[in-house]
C-alpha cells in the first residue's frame, strides 16, 4: 500500500475508533498538536466535553510504556491526563482534553511566581515517587549520547567546524567534568523535559505531559529544565530565587537534596549539560528534519552559558572553547 493510502486508511481507522469510544457516530477529529514524534494527537469535534485521541501507530510507537509511566505518576499524586478508553494493540487512546494553552503560553512576569510555585510543588511530588527497578538510569550511556549530539550536530554540522587538538581536548574535558557531576548527584525520578511547554495550567495542576522518557537521574536536572527553559528566559536573580524555593520544598519533602550551595552548583552544571545537548538537538532538527525554527533560540543558550560557565573555574576549558572558537563562529554565521 502506498504512503498516502496508508495515511488515509489510518485516518479512517482513527475516526471510526474515536466514534465508537465516544459512542457518538457523528463525531469528527481535528489535529490538536504537532511535533510529538511518531505519535499524533487529535481533538474531537461535536462531542461534549471534547476529548483527545492519541494515535501511536503499531510498528512505529508503542503506547504501553507511556501508559506505564502515566499510571506510575498518577499513583504518586502527580496530575497527568486521564485515560478514558484504550486499545493498545491498535495504538489508540482516548484522553481527557486538558485545554489549549500550555504553561509556556500563559506565564508572564506578573503571574510567574504563582505558576512556578505550582510547577515546583508538582515536581517535588514526581521526584518523591519510588521507581521500579527496571526504570532506566540517566547514566553514562545517556550522558555520552547527549554529549555527542552537541559535537556532531551543532559544532560540526551547523557551525561547520572541525575542532583542532586543543579545542577538542577542551570540549572533552568539560563534557567529562559535567558528566561526573551529574553522575555524582543524588538520584530521583527525572522527567528530562520538565518545562513550561509540557505543563498544562489547570486548576488541580499543572498537569504533566510528555513524561514517557522518565529515568532515574540527578536531582538538579528537572528544576533547572523548568527555570532555564529552552524557549523562555527569566532574570538570573529570579531564577535563583525559584531554585531556593525548590530546595526548601524538596528538603521539607525528604528528598535527598544536598545543602543549598552544593545544590545551586549542581543545578548550574545540569543546566550547562542540558543547554549543550539542546543546541545539538535543535541543529539536528534543522539539518536532518527540516525544522529550522528551533535554532532561532540558539542565542538564548549562549546567554545561559555566558551567565553560568564563568562562575566555575572547573569549566574554564568550556569557557575558553566558547570564547576562542564557538561564539566567533556562531556570530560569523549569524552575520552572513
């Protein structure tokens, strides 16, 4: 069967399944979101209240891991989408409709303290959940993969650079120090993309989305993902205030958070590791997947790095690499 015919057949199957699950033979579907990988999300039309159909085509996606993490989070008191009907073999789920705007679309300077407090409270719940022994660990293998994304896709492919021996050694040393720090941090459940775009600002929320890649990993990772976001920036003084608020909430909840000064350093280093990884991912989205809009946020990451890296002498190799080679190459490309 050709690709268009396969697409049309899947659309007809999806609509028929949704109508049966809703028990509304006249219901329709419209695209609810894009950029969900191989999964797609569809909002019902003509049904009250509206619902969301998740479509995970068999052979491309398996809904079982998503359902497993969803159930684990819900049992731990984390607000996640409710599942109203399911057919895991065919790859369809009927979910509650949590509404349109994400936290990223409604947060602003005036309401940010309240929204961040709610997001931090939800994060502390998530980090407090005991995980089954077979949940993956955010360990050496994942960190090495993250490190390779930056060098392969941002440095080589996007900037067109082959680092000389000195710069290659600087990058390797900095990445090793970042990895050693993350590996030494206390481990808790880590969402890995706990950011405003994946939070829905509902009354008993925020509800958490895109949680299927949950791992056991460093305690500083999700707080800094939330507060030094890939798409939103806040003044550093405000970020530090929220990090201190998180630290107090985490300590009160009995999480294995280190003393404040150590935690603030660990969060900074998690942020640096994450910013480098995301630059690699955004470059890959541009060059491999034909999605150039993400790289428009690249200056945000350089600003984060400029604010944090000079604070730590151990990261001097990265600072030297940025100043000597990467920032000049990026500025030259931007001016071209």
